[in-house]
């Protein structure tokens, strides 16, 4: 085994993958979404007017989910498997070992981590696609096809990211989801804010992707392979790094990968794109920017955990960044008025928890939180979307109240409530168990830094409960009162304009306090021209939205079941078992490995159950429940029972010079966008203008145009010679020749 | 330089000097004629004179260097000059038809205008 004096934590050997060509049909999981994307694009190109693209995509994604489920059920054991689909990149040459080849076949690496991810990706993808068939119906036509083609393409890319057997396929998927995200954020491409948000997301992600690419390069130079199986074999055998690898290169691998993960998963310092990504249609926010794509960073670190566990400092950085992000995003979420934006910051915050979990060494907690969060956050976004859909784009929580009692909004409100309970970490909900696993591990790890992070995480849990229920008590509870958003459209008229849809946060100044939601004076809404627009009523969703909400709500509740098994019946938590059988368990002594006499670093960790120090875990659960309930109670007081108190408190804080900064800081999102503007955009803008000036004056002006002036001026100098007299030309020529002859003669006389 | 090149005999040197002298005279005649006359046909004949002066010099130098290249050149020059003479005379005829005169001054508006 390993040298105990080594600073490296114990590396659990990862079982070698079994090549399994008999599972080649798993490639259908990727192929079906591609087919759907192609067919939807054709529908768009042929001008299909109808819900055909939505139906195609939904069916393909359901089929993809069923294939994943079959793969999950048919696999006979927990050993990782590789499925070689086709040769893709294959180079070999005579170099210095181990860098003698570059092999990246289009292969799948299927282990329990892959399956867990793919189950919720394809499952939620199918449900959200069904939801979107109703949600996007105002756009039926080209936009509808474009939307579903992008969603289907996203599912393919996410599948490639998660199932790919090497870093190159992962990178393909990584860039693919980035592209799909860009296309869908910028879906309303005539709206400047959506276009800006799409560009912001794309550029921010590129910064992270640079890290991932560099990490991949360094992995190849150090280990001579980018295939997971060979890489894990090289790491667990403790093989010496390649001869031509440098020490800093090996050191930098986890930090480069981390940058990629922070970019994709919206962590400090690259988190500002995610809240703006809410410009996209809400199903996209739910699927891509809450449930699946943004967890790709967590997946990357979980998959590459063997590399991370070689460097405890890298994990410390991950934990600190995650914890800080969780806290900062939660504080911002407290002060936002746009409910989708609150949910966006909550996503950033929950992703922070996941990274905290990875950093403190509970990949199970992180992955379990990904899993539970996927359900309840998708649910919350879909509820926000359904409210927005029914309220003509209204997202301002000050302008919505008592939606619960509006006809047709009952299912939305109560599923929303359950989603909020999960997010707030209400005892015995899914979010409670997964979040506690992470916080408990922070306390149990025995590392004083991690314990500090655990306290911050607990405080953040309080903030989370507060801002979550602030939304629910404001929007769903209380007296019924609502205003239409600025995209009033009547549903008995088919001619909707797509581009005003999803316009949120642009609260217009009408404060009529409509009792029945009549919308007046929306001159900038295209629908205003319609005869029905002055007779607006909120409309509840139909079966597709309600059905999907119910299914996901049940999923969010059932996501806690693995923990009931684990905690109450003393059966292994199946999510934990799945994580323990994947590469994410490397370096993490779970109780299974402990049972096999794995004692390295025993004091520094805490086995989650069946040990004498179980009380740390229980204590965390009790404290976390208490802060969660406290947060809900504070929200109940300020946002349901005594709503004026919240405004009074805010006014009091603002009027006091000492405390003014607090609401201002939070409402302005810690001025992060402004800081980025000042630190990066302004200098770039300035540099750009300086370079533009130099280009215009120096390159264009002096060199190009100046160079062109030389022959022009010379020509002007000699122009009088061309006076049209033929003899004059001949005389000039003869004179010139005579001069040359005289010169030659002179040289001949004197030089010879 | 060809391998059969030998040193020159005294009589050869005199012949060559004479040939070069004739060549220079012919060239000067042509040049002076070209510069002083305005009739385009005469000017053209003068250019032919200068041309043949050059050809004669080439033959003389070929003799000096015992090299047939000079004579080969002249054969080529004669061929090209024949073709060029046909072209030039044709042009002169066309120019005459345009202005009804052979004076080259008639075309001085072809100058560069500032």
C-alpha cells in the first residue's frame, strides 16, 4: 500500500472498467436527443405550425430516459464499464513514455455516478420538455421548433458530458451544453437584455472552459492518457508522473479543473452569469440553469476526485469557495424582488453547498444534494414559470399576493410550497438530508477550517429558509392581489407575438391595485392591439404544466427516501452506495471501506453511521432543523403576518447612516457586476479605444495611407515633365542615357 | 565565354573599331533625327536607324568575343523589327486618318494633366 508518511491521503483503488460491447445500445441515450434535435430543426425549417417539435422532443427524451433506466436495471454489478461506440481521435507516435499516443474514442464510461446523473438528467429533461410543450405554446412556429431543437441538443451534450469515457468527450459535452445554454438564454433574441445575458453566460463560461482545457492537457502530459479508466489506473497504481511532466504541471491539474467547474457551476468568481441567465424561457431555467447543466462542475470534480484527493489544499480551496458562494448568493437572494432571480441566487447558493461538500470530503453529500436539488429546484422554477405564465409575465413579488386562492393556481401553490420546504431544509425533506450530510461532514472532519465553514453553512441555511419562504408567503399566501405583467395576451386569439414573453423584472409603474387584474395601458405590448387585452384575467395552467409539477413534486419528496432507508432503517442509502462504487469515492473512506480495515487518517473523518461519533451528525440535524424553522418563522412574520414591518425595517436601515450599506449592498448584489465592470470592462473598453486610436492613426494613417502618399507626391513632382511633346520625352531619355554613359566613362577613366 | 575564344588579331581590332564607329554614327543620326523631326514616319525611320545601329554593334561585339550569339541576336532583331515595323506603320496610318496630319504635335493632348 501507500507510504503512511506520504502527505497524500489514502487512495482507494478504483476497479478497472470492464469493456462491455454488449451495452452498445446505451449509445441510444445520446442518439435519441440528437435525432430529436435534427427533426425539430427540420420542422422549423419546413415551417411546421404546430406542437410537433415539442412532441418529437418529449418522446425522444422519454425514450432516452427509459433507455437509461434499462441500463441501470440491466447492469449486473457495480463495476464501471466502458462501452466503445466508435473510434474518434486516435494518434500514436514514438515519443517519450507515457506520451506515445493520444486516444479519445467516442466511448461511454458507465458507473454508478454516471447512472445517477443520467437518471435525473434524462428524467427531468423529459418532464420539463412536456411542461414546455404547454409553456411555449405562445411561440408555436419557428421559435417553438428552435426551442425544442436546442433543448434536445442540450440533452445530447449533457449526456456526452456525463457518460463520455474520456476528457475529450466530456469536453465536447461541456462545450455543447454551453452552446445550448447560450442559444436558450438568448432565445428572445430581439430583446437586448436577453442577448446581453446570453453573451455574458457564454464569455464567463469560456473563462472556466479554458481551465478545463488546460487541466485536460496537463492530465495528458502527466499521465499520457485522457481516458478515465487508464487515468484512474495510473493514479491508483501510484505510477510516477511522466518524465517530461513538470512538478507544477501535476500540481496545477486540480486547480485548472476547478476553474472549469467554477465557471460551469457559477461559483465565485464566475457566478454572475447565472442570475442573468434567467432571461431564457423558464423551462430552460429549470432544466439547464438549475437542475442539470450547472451541476456539471460538481460532476467534474466528483469524477476527477482521485486527482483532487491527491492534493488536500485543492479540496480546501473548493470548500472555501463553495462556502463563500453559498453565503454571498444567499444574502443577495434575500433582497431580490424578482422571484426567478431569487431562485437563481438560491441555485448559486445551493451549488456552493455542493462544492463545500466536495471540499470537505463528502462526495456523497455533494452528489446527494445535486440529486435532491435537481428535483426541488426544477420544481421551484417550474412553479415560478407557471405563475409567470398565468400572470402575463409578472415576477415581482411585491405585485403578487395570495395567488394560492386564485382559481387554477392551487396545484402550483402547493407544489411550490413543497419545493420551498425542501429548499429551506425543513426537517425530513430531501433538501434537509442532503444539506445536513454536507454540514455534518464539515463539522465531523476534525479540520478547524472546515468547522468554521460549517458554521457559515449553518447560517446560510437560516438565510435560505428565510428567502425561500419570503417568496412563498409574499406570492402565494396573504390577501389575493395581483397585477398583470407586461405581456398581456389573450388566449383565444392565436396571433401572439413571441418576443414580449418572459419579460420579467421590467416592472412598469402602474400601481392601480387591481382587484381583478384588469390590465391597462400596456402600450408597448404587442397584444395591446388585441381587442381582448383590456379584459385580462390570470389563467391557470392546463394538464401538461400541472401534471409535470405534480410528478416533479412527488420526485422531490421521494428524493428523501434513500435517507429514510439510511437513517431510520439502517439500510445503506442507495445514493451513498452508488457514489461509493464510483470514482468519486476515491480517497474517501466510507464505512464500507473502513470495514475493510482502511485506517489511514481515521481521526480526520467521520463515518456517517454505525460509529461512536454519530452524535455530530445528529447534532447537525437538530441545529439545522432549528435554523431552518427559525428562518421560516422570520419569513412568516415579515412577509405574511406583518408585511409592513419588512418595509419599515428596510426604511429604518436605509435612513441610518451606519446601516445603510446593508440593504444597498444586498439589493445591488454586492456590487459584483459593478466591480467587474470597473475592473475588467472599463479597462478593456479603455484599452480598446486606445488601440482603436492607434490603429486609425498609426497603422491606417501613418503606415498605410502615409506609404501610399509617397508615390503620389513623387508623381506630382515629376508630372510637369509629361507635357505631351514626344520629342521632349525622347530628349529626356537620351539625356538620361548620356548621363549614365558619362558616369560609366568617368569611372572607366578614373577607376580602371 | 565559349571555349574557342582566342585573342584578336590587329586587323580584326581595326575592323571592329570601324564597325563600332559606324554603329555610333548611325545611332546618333537616328537620335538627332528623332529629336528634330515631327513627321511620324520620319521619326519611325529614325528609330529603325537606331535599332540597326544596335544590331551592327552586336555583330561587332560578337566578332570580338568570337561568339555567334551576337549574330543570333541580330537575326532575332530583324524578325522582330519586321513585325514591329508593320505594326508601327499601321498605327501611323490610323493616327493620320484621325487628324489628317503626320505631325506628332497633333497628339500632344495625350500628356499628363495636372
